[in-house]
C-alpha cells in the first residue's frame, strides 16, 4: 500500500475515468486511487468495477445518489483514513488537473501544510476557457480569497493535497459545504488550524470529454462563503463599516436635497448648476467626515492622535474606491452585459470590501 491516496469524485465521467487511471499508472508514482462515484447514470461506476479487478491500486466507493462533490470527498477521505494513508490528493476526473503535477503537489504537502495546484501563481495557467468562464472563475476566486482572507492565490482550485495531520484535526462531519465550496472550506479550516497553504503552479486544461457540473453551484457557493465569513471575528467589524457607509450615503442624499431646497428658497437667483455643485460638495464633506469619525470611534475604536493624517488617508481610500466603483460598473455592465442594478450591487459590494481592508490596515492600522 502506498502512503498517498488520490481521491477522484465522479459523476458521468465514462469517457474520462479509464484514461485518467491509465495516465496516472503510466507515471509510475507510488499512489493508490479511490474513485467515489455517485451512481452515475452513464455507467462510470461499472467501468471502474472492471478496472479494479486488474489494478490492485484502484478502489471505488459506490454511493447511492448524487450528493455533491463535498460529500463524495468526505466519504473518500474517511475511507482512506481508516486504511492509514498519509496524504490525500483531491482531483477532477476530467484531465483538468495535470497528472504530471501530482509529484510536486504531494512533495509540497507535509505535516504542517496543505498543498494547492494553483492556476494563479507564476507558471500556472488556464487553457481552453472562454473569457466569460475565466472572468467568472477569477472573480469567484478573488471574492472568496478577499472575504475569507485566505493566504493563497488560487483558493477555489479543486486540485489539492491534504496531510493526515490536518484531516485528523478537524471534524469532517461538521463541514457545511456539500458542493464545490467544500474545498474552500477545507482550506479555511486548515489556515485557521495553523496549517500553511502552499502552492505549486499547474496548467488547468478545460475538459475535452463529458460535461462540467458546476453550473447551478455558484449561488450555493457564494452563500457558503458569506456564511463562513460571518463566522469570522473580523466580520463584525466589516458589518459595522458597511452600516456606517450606508448611513452616510443616506446622510449625503439628505443634506444634498436640504441644501438645494434652502438655496432655492433664500437664493433663488443662483444658477441651478451652481446650486447643485454647492449642495453636492457640502453634502460630501459632511457625510464623508461623519463616515470617517464613526468608523474611528465605533468600527475600529482608534485612539491614534494623528486625526488629520488619518482623515486624509480615509479620504484617499474613498476617492480611489469611487474610481474603482465606476470601473467595475463599466466592466460588468458594458462588457459583460449584466443589468445595471446587478452591476451597481456588485461594484458597491467589491469596493466596500476593498475600502474596508485598506482602511483597516492602512488608515486605522488594525492588526
Ligand atoms: N461523486 C460526485 N458527486 N462527483 C461529482 C459531483 C457529485 O455530485 N459533481 C461533480 N463531480 C465530479 C466530476 O465528475 C469531476 O470529476 C469533478 O467532480 C469536478 O467536476 P466538474 O464538473 O468537472 O467541475 P469543473 O471543472 O466545472 O470545476 C472546476 O472548478 C471548481 C471551482 O474552481 C473543478 O476544478 C473543481 O474541482 C473546482 O472546485
Ligand atoms: Mn472539471
């Protein structure tokens, strides 16, 4: 028996699974393979049943029904833990994850670190995705990384290697993600448990045969990422920051209209455009100052005496954020064709997160 178990979940992979097993065998690595099949209607399980008669290093778990990638992995990891494997590789059945990278992935994985086959570090790349799929995946990765503050470049990669020390340290039954976000959750647990996330570059190639099952998973995964983020301490701070930001936006509008009304009444001769500019400038100064002050005393509880320097930084962050906001809005609406309201929400969301971290680390210097 080898020390390394490659766990491959399958759902309708009849064109791929035999070839993949063959390709792994050809590399003559010292690894065993476990296929976890969710009763694929296309007969993937039966194909593997035949293979295991000849190849002793291959095993299979047949599960009754499709329960998602995460559940399949949990079953696979438990199976391997009972049999004493030391390292566990997660891998797609569709050749997206290069067999040739298995040795470096396994090498990188040790008692204190989880290894990630990374598309987004130097040397890594993606072949065969159209720009839409790329932007979606890249965005999902950035969103996940930022929100969960994971210390790796490719946190949504499905190609990873887990040491037994980590698997033993967690409760696999308490994992919340049943689908694609499962591996993200595992990385977060590893980081919080003091394990390092180490990356090795891979070339991710889009599948040639069979179909991807990822569509429909996005919403579920985004929800889980939010849920995981809520569980983190820094989330409370972020929630305060967002509340302050939203309140100040309301203040901004309120003051804008108030000043406009006053000018209208007491200085009716003033040019309309000039009145609007005066109102806008005044409301901005008031609301941004309030925004800064509330974040200082409530969100970040800062005692730093250099208020002017701090406020200046806060204004700089806000101004850059405004530019980003327009850029993102333009990108998703004009280039990707999203609806305006969705673009607005996404742009504001991303910029709020961005502003939060900059202010936290740079303006208020919170550890
Ligand atoms: N047993 C089981 N049950 N296997 C499943 C299920 C399920 O419900 N859903 C998917 N799979 C298997 C597929 O057969 C494949 O071997 C692997 O899980 C990955 O599924 P794909 O459908 O090929 O995923 P993808 O290529 O679109 O998604 C890629 O990106 C994700 C996010 O970045 C993969 O690299 C994923 O691993 C990654 O999480
Ligand atoms: Mn795939």
